[in-house]
C-alpha cells in the first residue's frame, strides 16, 4: 500500500538542469522545461565549471582564463535559456533561473539536489579542459543524488512523442515505492497510460522441466496487483496496463521504449528492474534506450 502523493512543493531550484554547451544538455533543458511546466515549478539551468588548475605564476594570465570561463558559461546559459523559450507549449513559459558554479561538477550537482525536486542531465556531454564527461556525472548522480534523476536520451536530438505511455518497472521488494509514486504522477500530469511490468525471471532462462510456470506467473500477477492497488486508488484517472514478463528487464524495456515517452525505475531492490541502472544490465539500457529515464532512490 502506498503512502501520500509525491511532494510538489517549490524548492530553491525546482527542476535543476546541468548544462555544459553540448547538444545533449540542451535537449535535457527542453525536456526539463516541459517537466517544470507540468508541475508548476521553476527550471534552473546550471553550468558547473571546474576551475582550471593553472601552473603559471603570472596573475594576469590566470585572470584571463577565469574571464574566458565566465564568458563561456554565460554564453552556454544564454543558449540554454533560448532553447527553453523556443520549446514552450501553449504559450506557457516556466520561470527560468540560471546559475554558474565553480567547483567539481558531480559534487556540486549532488549538493544542489538537496534543494531540487529533480535533477536532469543529458546522457553524455562535452569533454575537455575544465569539464567532466556528462556520462560520468549522470552515473554519479544516479548513485548519490538526494532527489529523482532524469537522464535524457533522445532520438537524434528529438524527444519522444508526448502521447506515448510511461513505463514503470516493479520487482518483489518494497524498494520501488518511491519510483511508483513518481511514475503515477508523471502519467497523470501528462495525461497518458502507465504500463507497469513485473519481470519475474531476472536471468531470462528458458523454462525448466518440473517447474509450474503457470502458478509462478499467477503469483507474479498477484504481486504486481498488490504493488499497484494503493496507487491506483490515489490516481484514479490514470489508466494502468499491467504486464507480467518472463524475460530480461533490459530487453523488455528496450523493446517497449520504442513506443513510450518515459521510463521510471527505482535505484535498487531485489534485482531486475529496480536495480537495472546500477546492475549488470545498465550498459545495455544506457546504450540502447532512446527516451528519458527517471531513476528514483528510496526515500
């Protein structure tokens, strides 16, 4: 049985987006802008500049480097702001805030996640002097952020159609409760179906002789219904499609993601879906899924 709905109180950052000048980060800003509009929150565009460790002794040269970094950050944030303004829907523009931080990127975003409803990053970003690969940042955020993290994968810079369903993976442990709450609210705000699946065979083995698979499938269906019951009462307007799968979680998500707009998973649990982005199937999902993925840690 679920608890209360996911909190929707304004925070310092609202929907926080890490931008670094890459096309992936601008696509993440577009997705975050719509998320902020749906939930009535501000969107904060943050460019984190890792200070350059200069070995020169001349102060004017160090000042020149710092000035170039500042100007570059301002240009990146201006482009990100323009991206948000250009993708508004129905003339509704969320409040847009910008911030430049001079510190290690991952630590800065983890600290900022304490005051955000969600952190949004691209699946990868720029490399080079003073910047981390956004891929390493997104991986670190999934492990350590204090709020849900969305990694925005896109099909050649295009976000998925807004009428696709939200996908939710559920395992047999209580850990995915927070992810279930997020998935229901995302589906409700977007006005789309929720497809909830319980993958009851993590390893995808062929049926073994002597195993009553029909009984196992029935038990899995009952568990899925139990996990969803309280949430369906709280979100009666969300149409839920239940799926019980004897398959590998990554393979199912990759297949179903082709017609969906969003995947929601927990950060850990018994295994299967709840552990997928931190477990053995993480690389398969990261390389193959082309839609945004929200990873929710237990609260």
